[in-house]
C-alpha cells in the first residue's frame, strides 16, 4: 500500500492511503474531501476581507432567526 502525502496546512500534513490497483482520480477525490474538512480555504476567504465584530454578530443573529423561522414552518406543516 502506497500513500500520497500533501502539505495542506503549515502545521498539518494530509495523508491519503492508496491501494495498489486504486485509480489516481479516486485518490485525488479522497484528498479533496480531507482538504475541505480542514477548512483552510474557508479561513483564507475569511481573512481576505476584514469584517467588524459587530457585523459578524449581526449576521449570526440573522442566521439564527432565519433557522428558527424555518424550524417553525416545518413543525407547523
């Protein structure tokens, strides 16, 4: 069994185990899934533009209100 090692983050290394007869596309798909779970891209996008803490809190409150409205609609049906 071979393993491919990719540097996904400065502190972390992602390893993807590849079987003998396994396709490279399948290994890349595994890597992409693991990489997405680390949240590196999400963090990068977040750091590209500064957002004031008050705006962040406001958006979180709006999301919470929206989610509760959806739950009420689902329960009412």
